[in-house]
């Protein structure tokens, strides 16, 4: 999870347009996916050279097995300082084009209060190869001519607040849960922490600390710098098929402590996702340019 829009989202309080709040929700829901930047063009993960051979090989095996699995169910809980806390559940697919369907419930924080004012404390999200779709409640939809979905073309996400659109695009467009593994390999500081039973599965626990300034992988380093993260701890639990069962990430953001816990199951599950009906969908870019959009009621 990465809070890529914290600095911009802090301005999303009273008097901000509905589209801006929904843009913030995209930023926050991205933390649930645990995706990573594409490998193409990235530097080699040189941190792995400082990890003992057995551990490095095990983490590489997790990357390979995850890629081959193609999809999984995910359930997670995340806290981003005093800004937002949320729960997420759904299916993510990465065999070919990335897809996903998630239910997101906003459980606390400043942004959740704003959303409750619009009767939108929960949201459905759909990821398709060309765009991300966010569903809003009836009260929110009434301010968008009755449309319940907002479509975010990935190439338009650079317009989001906080100046981290490229990072957010990467997060939403890479659904495989390999980011924590990449972080551990890049950190050079990871150890095998023993075996544990997690949700009935025997797992191996790996733990490490990521010092952002020391990362050799430039893509990962840039992502964390954009999020305002300087140090992060990462723990993963891997089953005997080299697949993540659980991951925990903790760190400090500009808004306060960050933590994210996710569980993965049913690898290989069908991950078919369709776009919402066009007549019930508003385009983010068009809404962003609509200076006549209504303001969010005080939260």
C-alpha cells in the first residue's frame, strides 16, 4: 500500500467538488491492490545481492509463482494516519491484461467523514485494461446528473491532486500482489522469521526493513518518495506453493502512521470483469473540467 495522494487529499475538505473527492478515493483504493511498477526498463534489484542465497531464491520463487497463478481473492484493512482507514475485499486478475472487482468500505478518518455526508461510506471499484471505474451512492450521483459510476482513463490520472498520477497509474494497472516481495528483495535487509499457521495454512514468514534512501531499484524508490515514505517494515507469509497468504506493511506518511494488512486466497479464481453501462457512467476528465459541478456538503 502506498498513500500517493496524501499531500493533495488534505485539501479535499469543505467546498470541494464531488469529482475531486472521488479522485481521492481512487488514490486510497490503490493501496488495496499491492501492485508494482512494470519490470520493463527498471534497474535490477541489486539489494538481493546482500540477502542470503536461500532467502533470495525463495522470494524469487514467490514472484514466479504469483505471476503464474494469474489471479486471487484479496481482503485487506488499511490505515493512513488521520486521513482514512478502509477495508477491501474482492478479486484481482493479472493473467494478461489487469482486471479487478473490489468492494471498499471507508471506516474512519477525515476523508471518510466527508464521504458519509454523501451517503458514500462504501464503494465498488472495477479495474479494466483501459480504465478504473468507481461507483458512488445515490446522493453523490445526484450531483452528477444521476450517474453512479466515474470512469478514470489511466492516462488521465496525472490530473489527480498530489502530483503522483504516474505512480497511481502504475498501482492501478498492476494488480499482482508482488510489491511487498519486490520491496524485500530491493531492501537487502530481509530474514526468514520462522514458520506459522495463517488461516489454516502452514506458512514461512519473511520480515525486513526498507530504507527508501538506500534502495537501488529506482522505480520502487521513486514510488515511495512520492508517497512521503522514508522507512517501511514489510512482512509476508508464504505457503508451500510459494504464494502469499498474508502481507503486512507499516511506515510513516506525512499524515501519520500507515499500516496495511492483506490476505490472499483462491489463487487462479475466475476474474472476469465488465465495464458498467455507459449511460450510468461519467468520465472523470469531463467532470474535472466542469466548473459548474456542485460542492460537497460540509462533513
